[in-house]
């Protein structure tokens, strides 16, 4: 992930509900040094410093980095500046170098949830000698069948590194794409943002950051598109989503950079991706809020 405000919410939902084995950071919403530090700070705030954090790609495969400080703040967490650097371990190895060896020792299957530009995941797929083991699948927050948030047709994570996104959509493991088609539907109401503020340090950080994230534009009236947290919910509760299999590619050229296109299903080495095309917003949003509540309660705050 590239924390990032909705990444923070996604991380906290995942910590509350899943067995999180590690966090690979990537440059995206802000530069890598910040996303790496933010990942460590978020874990520290949740008392989960045992979760390893890896620094990943500093820039996309071929494009130069495009960031979004106007959406996520100059340091990626709204107006928040962490006073002290995070304590705890700071791993130096890149995730695509570290993970194959780690996974070789795993007895449990591993699933990736990618909520930033796909650069790390593409490199990992290239590094895994036998990509199918033990990686059982990848859930991607990115792309859109219709509409974009950077250009009229491109979503941010796919726009930043379209070539990496294309590698991931052709991965030799099951891939689920949770794009703007559903994340724009499941908008968090402001009443939930205000509730978060009462839930200890984790809740306060989220409420402040989300308040900053939604301060302009349509979020003021429609609520906040918490994209990355919706992707975690889609992994945990696929039954709340409508899925359609589609064979897809991502364009990298000119005005189409980051645009998802449907390609003929018979293209070799490219299986269908399960695309989330609709969502039951009520259960998803309740689940996200309940996750943060559980996490905050566990912290005794
Ligand atoms: C995606 O872009 C980023 O700004 C968000 O964190 C999310 O991953 C939404 O387009
Ligand atoms: Ca993100």
C-alpha cells in the first residue's frame, strides 16, 4: 500500500479481521520514504509493530512518479505530521526480494491485497519462480471499467503505474479487481467519520485524516470514497459484491494512460479477472466501522 488516508483505514480493517503477515509499501500517494514511515507509524499506533514493513518501489516501472498530496496531504496523512520517527524494526530489503524465500517456509497460503500502484506486485510476480505457490490470489484496488479519478478514464493506482497494473491483471493466479465501479458507490457518511473521532488514538487519526481527505468537492455532500478499505472488505466478504469475469489489459499510452480495456478472452497467458461491478454498500460500510471499533476496543481506548 501507499498510506495514504484510505490505505490507513484499509490497514486498520485488515488488522482487525485478517492475519496480516506483512506490509509492503510503495510510492504513490506520496513518496516511498513517507509511505514507508506512515505504514510503520500506523502499526505503532495500533500496537502492532510486530507486523513487518518492507520498503518497496520508489518509482513506477517506466513512468516518473505522480503523487497526490492534494488528496492525502503533504505527508500522506492529511495535516498530520508524526512528531517522532516510528520505533520498531525498519526492514531494508525490498518485498519482492524478501517474500519468495519467506513464503517458501510458509505452510499457510498467502493472499495479496494491493491498494497502491502495482509496482511491487509486478516485480514480485517476475521474481516468483513458481508464481502459483503459495500465493493463492491477489485483490487489487485499482482501475475502473467506467470512469476515472485522474483522467476521465483512468483511476489513480493504474494511472501511476499502468505497466505494472497490466502485469498484475495477467497474473497466473486468481485476481479480483475492486475499482471505482464499486468504491465510488460505497461512500462513508460524515456521521461515521465523526463517530471515529471518539475511538481512541486510532479513531482520532482516522477522523482527522478523513476529515482532511473529504474537505473539498463532492465528498462534502456525498460522503467519502474509502476505496482501499472497500477492497479489504471485498476480500473478506466477496458475497457482498457482484463479480463478473473479464479479460483485461491496461493502456499506457498518451491520454489513455491507466485506462482498463477489455480484450478478447482467447489472448494467451491472460486469464479472466473477477471484476467487482456492484456492491451492497450497507454491510460493507458497517463492517469497516465495526473493524475499527474492534481494533480500538482491543487497545483499551
Ligand atoms: C486510489 O488512489 C489513491 O489515492 C487511494 O489511496 C486509492 O488507493 C483510489 O483511486
Ligand atoms: Ca492507496
